[in-house]
C-alpha cells in the first residue's frame, strides 16, 4: 500500500512539473523575441573601444538567433559595419553575416546588395576575403537564382586582381562554387566578366602565389564536381603544374589531370620532342605514374591512389608500370622474379643459390639504358618500395583495382604482390593478402610463388593467418605438388596454432573441391593406404587427420573414382564426419554403401536442400493452425520450436533463419499462453497473485523482440513491421495486466495515453505495410481508434483485451539471408587457476580478444561487461580502433579492459562478456521517419545513457580469477 | 658569373679517403676527412700539405663538414685537427658525433696496439678533436659566419648520415656524402627539397648498376636462415660491427617475432654493444616503422638477440650467430667458422663484399678445401651463401636525387672513372 501511495505522489509531482515547463517556454519566447537585435544594438553603441565591441560580438555569436530576427540583426550589424574603423571588428561582423546567412529558413537575398556594397569601400584585405566568404555563403543558399549568382561571380572577378593572396583565393573559390553551369546562360547575361569562367580560373594557374595556384585548381575541380565539363585545353596547363615547387599545387594538379583523363580518355595529344601522338588517358597515366616518385609523400599517396581508377589505360602502358631493368656494371641482369620463373620453367626448383648465380649476363648498349623512366615505367615498382607505408598501401590498392579489370596485368603483378607478403608493417601485409584474394580468379599460382605465400602461414598474427586461409580458399593451384605443399604447410600451421582449426578446415574444404583432379593422385599417400598391408586406423579426433579427410571428401564430391581408393575405416569416418561436421563434409554418392548413400536420396538436386525444405514445411504447418483447438496450437508451436532449434544446431548456414523463426514462434506461444490464462475471467482481487505469469510473458516477449530486431543481420523492413507489431501486442498485454492489478483510474490515464501514442507512431512508421496486415491486432485496433481516443481507460483495456484475443497470427516472411550476431571470447580463456593479482585501488589491464560475426556497426554497438562477485557490473565501451575487419561479416575485437576493486580476502572470479547495445532511434525503421515521433514513444522506456537503450548479451560469459590485494603501507 | 672551385684531396675518382675542398664565393669548406683502407703509409690520409704550403689550416678553412661516421669519411679527422693543426669548427650530425669516436678509437687500437705503429694519433687526440665538433640537426640552418650557412638533409646509408647544403649569398653547393634512395629495415630514404644548387657533388659508387627490389633479397635471406634453423643447423653471419649488422639484426628479430621462432640468435660483442646503445637513442633518424612503434617497444632492444659467448659455439641445436669481422679473415667469425665448417647442416651467409685473399673470398669462389695456419686442411661442408646488402644509391637513385634537387651542375665523386663516364653521359642526356 505504501508503494501505491508513493507512486501516486510521484505521478502528481510530474504533472506539476509539466505545467510549469509549459508556462516557462511560452514566456521565454515572448521575452526573447524583440530583445535580440535591440540588445545587440545597445551593446555595440555602448562599446567604447574596438576590443569591447569585439567582446560583445563574440558573446553574441555564441547564442543562436531565431529565423525571424535574423534580418533585423543583419541590418544592425551592417550599420555598425559602416561606422566601424577597426578592421578586426569589421572582420568579425563580416564573418557573423556569413554565419547568420546560414540560418535555416532565412533567405539571404535581401542582404546581398548591402553585402556587395560593403565590398566597394573596403580597404583591408582580410575583411575583403571574409566578405567574399559571406557572399559565397549567400550564393550557395540561393541555388535557384542564376542572376544573383552571375552578379556574385562578376564581383569576384573584379577582385581577382587584388594584391592579397587571401582575397584572390576566396574569389577563385567563389567562382568555382557559383560559376554558371551552362555556357548558354552566361552568353545571355552578356556580361563580359563571366563569359568564360574556366578561362578566368585557368589564368590563375600561373599566379605567383602557390596558395592561389592551389585555389585555382581546386576551383576548377569544384566546377567539375558541379557537372561542368572542363575544357581539354587546360590539360596542357595542368601538366606544367605537375612540376610546381609546392606540394599542395602538385597534389591538386594530379587530381585535375586525373579528372581530365576521365573526361577525354580517347583524345589524342602530341608527345613533346617527337612527332608521335598518344591517347590522352595514356599520357595522363604516364604523368601520374611519374608522380609516384615525387619528393613529397602526400603527392605520392595521391598519385598511387588515382592510378587504381584509371582502367581505360592501354595494357601496354599498364604493364610498363611493373617494368624494371636491372644491370650491374653495365651488364644486363635478371631480376629475382625472372630467375625464379626460369628455374621453374626449366623444371628445376628450389636449388640453393650459388655465388654468382645472379652474375650479370650480356653487355648492355649504353645508349639503350633509360635511367629516368619516361612515363609509366616502373611506377609500381617504386610505389611498392616506398619508405612510407601509406604509399605502399595505396599502391597495393591501386594494383588490386587495375588487376581486377585486366587479367593479364593480374598475372604480371603477382610476383610483386607476393613480395609484399613480407612487408615490415602488418597492415601492408594484410592489405596485400586481401588484394590477392580479390584478384584470385584471374590467376594461378606457380609453385615457387605458392611456397612464398605459404611461408606466411607461420605468422604469429591471427589476422594474417586467417586472411591467408581465405586467400587459399579461392586460389588456383597448378600442380599436385602444390596441393601437397599447401596441405603440409596448413598442417604445420595447425600444430603451431591449434586455435586456427576451423579456419584451416574450411580452407581445405575449398581447396579440395576446387582441385579434385590434383588431389586424386595424392589420396593413397594422404590416407597412407598400402596395396597389400592394412595400416593402423588413424585417430578420429585428431584435427590433422580430420583436415586431411575434409580435403579428400570435398575432392571426391566431383571425382567419382576416388572412393575406390578409400579403406574401410575411411567410410566409417565419412559417416561420422558427415554427421558431426556437416558444413565441411559434402554428401557423397558412395557405391555399394547402402548405409551412407541412403542418407542422401539421389532424387534431390542440390538446389532443393532438404533442410531448407523442412524449414519451410514446418512454417507452413504453423501458419495453417487456425482451425486447430487451442491446446493443439500450443503443442504444435512447442514441437516446431524444438525442431527449429535442433535444425539450427545441425545446419550452420540455416542457423540464423531457424533461430529467428523459433524466437518469433516463441513469442507467439507466450502470447497465446498468457491470453489463455483462465484467470482472465476471474475477478480482479483473486487475480492479483497470479498475474505474475502474464506480466513475465509480456516482459519476455519485449526482450525477444529486441533481440529479433537488433541481433540479426539481414532483417528487412517486412520483418521489422512484424517484430514491432509483436512488441505492440506485448505492450497491450502489459497494459491489460497493469489495469487489472492496480486500483484507481488515475495511473491508467498516463499508460493508456502512451499506448495510444505508440499505436499512432506505429501507424505513421509503417503506413505502407498496413495493407498486408489484414485481420491483425493493429489492423483492428486502428479501426477502433476513434472510439479508443474518446473512451475511458477501463473501456480501452476491455477493448484491447478482446482485440488481442481475436487478432490473427501474422506470417513472418523470411528474408534471403539471415544471420545471428554471435561473439566468441578467445581470450581470456577462463581456464587459468592463477589469480590475477593487483593492489586494490589500482587498475589491472585484462586483454580481451574476441571474434564477432554478423555484427553490424560493431564500433557503436558492442560493449564489454564486467560482473564483479558483489553484483557490481561495469559496462566498457571499446575504442573504435580496437575493432578489425578481417573479412566480410566478421570482426575482431582486441581490447584491454581495466579492472579495479577494493581489497578482497581471497581470490574470486569475475565474469566478462560481450553485450550488444541497441537503441530504437538507430533502428532500421527510424531511417524512414522523422526522429521526433520516435522520441515520444521512447518515453515509456527507461532513460538511456548516451544513446544506449538496452543491451543484449550475445557471448558466453568467461570467468577470470582475480585477487585485489590490500595496499601495503 | 659565380666561381665555385672544387679540389678533391681524395675520393675524386676512387672510393676511400673522401676529402673535398670547395671554394665558394671566397669561403673555403672541407667536405669529409677520411682515410684509405688500402694503404698503410702516408697515402692513407689526404695530403693536407696542399693547403698548408700557403699557411695554417685554420686560416684557410672556414669549416669542415663530416657527412657520416664511416672511416673513409672521418678517419683522418684527429690527424688533421690535432697533428696537422686545425682549430676551426667541425660540423657533423648528432649520431655521427656519438659514434665516430668509437670507430676512431677502434681504428687507433688496431694500428697502434696490434700493428705497433708509432707516430699515430692518440686517444687524447681523438677526445680533443671531438671537442671541436659542432653537432647539427636535420634541416637546421647553421650560420657558420655572416655569409656562410650550412644545412643538413637526411641521407639514409647509415645512422646519422647526412647530405649538406653549403650556401654563400646566392651561390650554393650540395654535397651528398654517401646516400641511399631506397629505404631499408632500419633507415629511411634520402630526401632533399628542390633547393636548386649551383653544384651537386654526388657519390657514384653504383653508377652503372640498377638493383633489384630489396624485398626479394630479404626474403631469400630469411628463407635460407629459417630453413637451416628448422633442419637443426647453425647459421653464421660474418658482419662488420656497424651499419649492415643492425639492419640484419632488425630483419631477423622481426622475423623471429612474426614467425614465433625459438632458436637463439647471438651477436658477438665488442664494438657493437656501445653502438647499439646509440641506435636506441637516435630513433628519430631511423625509418617510419621503428619511429612509429618505439613507443611500445624500441626495435633495437632486441628480445631474441643475445650477447655471444665463445662457449656457446659448441652448444647443440640450431642457432644464428652474427660475428665480426665480416670477411672471415681473423677473429671470432673465423674461429666459429672453423668449428662449424665440417657439418653440411650448417650455413654461412656472407652479407657483403670480400677482399681477395680472405677466407671469405675463397669460400665464395667455391673453394671447398682451405689451408689454415699450421698446414691444417679444413674441409668446408657447410653451405655457403652470398647476399648483397648494400646501402648506396644505384644509378636510378642518383638520377632521382638529381631530379629532386634540380641542380644546374653535377659533379660525380666517390666512384670509378669509367662508370662515371657512363653516368655523366646519361645525366647530360636526360636533363
């Protein structure tokens, strides 16, 4: 009863607050409206010195100004501007003008004339530049008004002759942003200044100040971005700028050349100092390649990046980028790559190199050697050997993009990519492995290359090894020795790092299924079978043996002669593995083996996966249950949920789908159970005790719906509606339960109102989906809406109760792909018996290493939770940099968690686990609706801290033994 | 027309005894003051009488600049300043100033204590000489007097190596010293801005060579070491104490770290320990990777590389040993070589050039039976590998530097005349 009273008091209190708040806000509005400009005026008049005035202006700038009062404020500012003698104050006023013009909803055309007028008499260069900036803002706010823009451009052109670089800079920027898009318009206007914007800008390519040159190029790029076709004539000018002394000019020029090469790829340009002519894109490619050996690394990065996107370049030029002629004392020498290739083609492999093996061969004609590469020669050779890793990464990326579009280039760049596997910086190594994977369909690895690639398997970084496994999954190997080598190295990897097991098995699965004919001759050796003698049966649980079997079975899938080579125990092991590791071992047709072959009936084509069929069949069954009696429905649901859960365990690729549907059915089941409580008909006082079940069900459904919405990747809006609908039903249930358990009408008012608001926002969010929801709860509810709004809470509850019961069960359409977010904590392992000792009051860092799968935006959502034995729980937000992305859909969290506690008498375990934080504001539904509607509906939920509304635990907790010792005095 | 007069006192058209006199707008500057390895008489030092015949050195020279700590660039310094007599300023970078005296002292010890020469500079002279040194930072413009100013640029090659720009009024000269345009495991690449000097004096050791990518060489080296160690063999790498040794150490250290290897790596002590200390200190002079990661761990604080003790050579199991000297002609490296040569599982990797007559040269040219002192015959069964790790710019690198600096004239020094001829032709053709 006491609690009851308390609640009442609290609610009354909140009401009072609300009223006060309303009063305040209205008053505030009335008070502030006229004061803004007036107060500023008074302040500025009061100001005795420029410093004072500046102070006032600074204070003024901190507060926002309402749309209605902007114009007034601007007038006052202008007035003071004319009076003011001090340049710094004028500067501030000018910047304020620009700032105010940005105010949403304010149309600045009324102040434009004044702003232009101020320009005329201004002497200070800084103020001039600032005023031009203001004009730029005004111009960008009026995109629909070409005449205004023309005027502004004219003004800018007049000031282009200013002696200060700042003013010229701004003028060029303004012309770039506002220059006329179509030439025709400019001619109509017949203003000589704006006739040819490009020419005006182009004239400033030769400005004496490097900053102005940069601004001119940037303005040109701006024109391009706005959709103006740049003239080809500026290509020549731009090429000269590549030799500029200043890096920012060169950097911008490289961009400009790139833009032009994309615009006019096929035009013909002459080569200076000869009569030949080449395509513009080739010429530009050569020039950008040249910049890869620029003195400034910023330019080098830029150049290397841009190279990747020049796919129209002819293959002759492209292949030159990898070209490097070696010589020693003027005699031609072969590169290590060439030597390796020769050795390989001569059939001699991995000979120990002798002194003088690389001895120079033929004499070189001194005239034929070209030391400074003309054009594209060796650009990538330089880029990949650069001292800055940023350049190397950019070069690897560019290689990747070019190789994807040109198979012959892919073949050629292979040697260089393989070399990058030994870079000193891990990111570069990782990047080159990823690149190799992307181009792997175009290439076949030679044995010596494979050898180098496989050597990296011993790397101690898990990221690198996993990336390499992925690469091996899609590599083409040319010989059976290659396969053997790969297998041996992978097994070595397995013994050295046993945690890589899954990844290695997966890798071998693909390796086997891609190269069945190469595996075939290896089978007797791999299974160590002997034509006459029986060999001992290998241990079935040995991961290395399983790895070998995975390779063989996957190869056997498309190689029917292979099973003939198996020994008896191999068949037994197949049956076992097919069951236990079904995602790795494919179904095989084994002749004469009834036991095995019956598992897969031959009539089934691979397209109709039986498990997929099963999933759909069971769902069909459930959706048709309407005619069943309530008891039958419950049983059917229970069975189906159990089936689906089991299916999820067996078929990992269907796990997401099965779990998702099982959760949904579980919600439905809970709802049905709660509604079928016989107690609904019992008088309220008796019911008090037994409401627990229904309210618990409601709570659980709410939790499950959040899981469904946020834990699965691939959920589409169709599913989101259903989930939200289920949540609405749960909330209705909650309302009913509360209504029946609380006495008095007062508290119900609020709840009802909130619920109705939610129904309303649901309708607004999913208006397009409503037609699909015939006969559902919300459909009926919306029909009754006018009645609900006017009726009393008790009636609302009654209506809800009946609608909830009568409403039909909605079908959950399944998306194409659905994956559940999972997390697995690799470290700490939770097996240590030695407590982590530290002095109480100080902190100890615990290394946490976890893999996350199918988590969208892990940086924002994944949190680490630490539970202390005293029930204290801490939520830790890992840094965004702690997440790595080793492959699509996978993430890896490597972070440190700081622990601290007061002294304990003996060591105890704490729990560490990962949580998925969610917030309906960021949900998929909210992208389609204005935010305000959601924030209203959110009031029902507990107040959130920096955008986290709730959390879902999604990893197994790991126990860590710690011992905070008392500090010694 | 400005007149710049250049007089090479050494290393004009050969390698060793680098010493170049530059007269620019009335100022006289001496660039480097090295010794020659090949001679043991007066020819080992530059002939300073060229200057002294007209008066004292101090009166004639405005300053002396040392580009880096290799003895063929600084070996004659104590002789020059203390015995011939020079009291003016000597400029060098901080790492050079730190490491240079160690090498000079070592050089003195070998000549005086081992070979028993007299009339050589003493330890005290080295100390006095170093007192005249003014250390400079990279890109710091030092005003030597009102008119003469010098500025150092990064040159790669060895720790603390620098290129110097000498400027009087509007005339300027850039002297490169030795430099390297390709980065390696511990140093970055040489860099200079578009300073457009009137004259660029550049080394041209590899004027006629274009080298293969460093990565292939490194990979080969690592693969060989790794294979031998996995077989249970021992690897001997004879090195000189400074420079390449550190590069190879870093290379092996990171490889061990990456591949999680456990076999021990040893470094024969001596000079190296002192020098390593300075490598740890001058992190800013190293390459990007070391500079970026030293907050977590200084790469020169080796985890896997330990000091070598003579007794370790007989330990069973695989190991890698760096030992001095680099040509296997004496000392620890030769002792270890004799112990290990008989086993075909072992390997010796020569990371640099070997002079004719040394054991190193013999085994590299394929000799399998060696005659040691006392008429013993040593049969070499271990594998012998050669790997060139050199830190000079190749022809392309030289051209690249010329392109970066945009000089109006180029002077080639520190190389062979014939090779220079080729490069000269090329430079004329390209620019």
